[in-house]
């Protein structure tokens, strides 16, 4: 750059020319993205979009131990090598993974379950009454009626009533505290522009029944990156990691001028509680769970489905528009990656418009290809009740809220 002075006509006064510096090359940015995994995610996301023709879709793959983002893709998107970027509409320009805020649905149940176990208010074997599928006091329904369920099975069967009762044992303030421990309601700090912080109202703004709605992922808003980061905390033993997408910056000589090592944000929950939740999440991805289509042959998979009803302009929940999701990790005994698949308004039959049938199969295909690409060692044994272990036929009802 050059410091100069000009006349009224805008002409430079050369004798008064000040300091001058020649242009310098910028640094070289090395991302955490693995191009092989990114290619797998892009291809499987394109296949899902072709099948379901959704309003939007996002897939994020993260290393749960370091917080490094291994792959990230959104649809719709655009190619800067083909289009100028200026004439592209906003729907295609924004990074949905960090800017879109959606109600997370039943994927949020991991927060309540891990919290109540971490506080030692219950054990996985504690039995709760689940009101035969309808809780009169707060007008809350389960898709399947159960008279009672253990804490473990509340997560496996995705019981809205069961998780509401778990949250009530925590109480408003403690539940609110754990929501923030998992990173909801605040920016993750990832090195990307335009990140939203989501929405989590403080307890003094809750209604009398908010404590029964928030545990199932209503009345809160989260970005896809927040959801996958929260699941990563379950996968790594309870530590919330800051998502990283830049590994280091080097100069022309290869010297590192800035490094971004793994960064722990805080401990979210106890290690023992994550082990207990992980066990239940493995059963979710089994013959009796809501995510049997997320199974990957030869590996134990842990995960949770979500089927969030979208809010209409009048504030009521739609019965026809859903955000379907699945977030899980594998191998469950030593996770190499955690993946979130989120599909917004899939065009499919109403009875199939659920996380277990829309998002879970996409995870399965990504997980199978990623395991081969990374050369992961197969799990010692298939999860109990696994369809792939028994050679059974997939069927039944996958619905959850």
C-alpha cells in the first residue's frame, strides 16, 4: 500500500508521497475437512435430495474427540466456479449448518437423559409411569402407549411423557443449566462467519408446561452444528469441544503462523452418564428402536432420531411439515466420527416423514462408506437385537416425535 496526498482535483502530490509497502502473499489455510469424507457426504446428500426433494438439507461429520469438522455440506448450494455468486439467491448462499435455527425434536432428549443420570436422580433401570401414552396434566402424547418404562427405554422408545417426567425431576433451573452445558443458546465459536446462537429462553419466561415441551425439543431452537456438537459430547465421554474447521495457517515457507488445536469448552456431564446414554442409543439403532435403518453392517452404531413439527405463521405446529433428523456416532465403543443428517420438509408419504425413515438411512450409507475409507476395525459383536446380525427384514413403525 502507499500513503499519498491529493489536490482538490484528486491528483496525487508526488513530492508528498509517504511510506510505501509492496503487496505480500497471504497465508495458506489448512482445513480440518477430509476431502475423501467430504466427497462421500456430498454424494450421499445429493442422493437424498434427489429422493426426497426437500426444502433444504444438511450433513455434518465431526471427530468427537477433537471437535474437528471432517465434512460439511448443505443443499441447496451453488458452485463459485460456475456461478458468479452475486446473482445467486439467498436460499443458496447461506451456510445452513451454522445459520439455520430449527427445533431439534427428539434428538434433544439426550440432554435431559444425560443430565438426570449425571445428577444421580435416577439410574437406567429406574421405572417411570408413562400414562399409557397420554399425560392429562400437560396434554402430552406418545406415539406408542406404554404404561411404564425404564429410563433406558424412555430414550430407546423416544417417550415424550417419560422424558418430560425426567426433566421435572431436574427442575427448571437445573434443566436450563444443562441445556447451556451442552452448548445450546450460545455460539459454538467455529471459525465461520454468520453463526447463529439458537434460542433458549430463561426459566422466568417459561410457561407452566415448558418443562414438559423443551425436553422433547420444542420451545428451543438450535443450529445443526450445535446438535452434532452436543452428540459429540456424549460420544467422547462428556466434554463439550469447540468445533474447528481451520487446523493451521502457514506462510510461503511452510512455517506455521497460527494453529488451532483441539479446545475443550467445558465438561457437560459425567463420563458414567454418557456411557449409560450411549448404551441406550445403541438400542435405538436396533430392532426395537426408532433408528433401525441407521445400522451399519459390522459396526455398533449409537444415535437418536428426531422428527420435529415445524411451526406455522400462526404459531401452531404443522401436522404435515417436519424437520427429520438423525445424529449418531460409530463405532459406538470407540467413536471415530459423529454425523448429523437433517432433512427439511422431505417430500414423502406422511407416515414415512420421520427421522427413522428419512434421515437414518442416509447416515447408514455415509457410515458404511466412511468406515471403509478410514479402515475402521469392525466392532467385536453386533448390537443385541440388530437386524443385520440376525439377517432379519426391516419393518414396523419408525415414528417418534
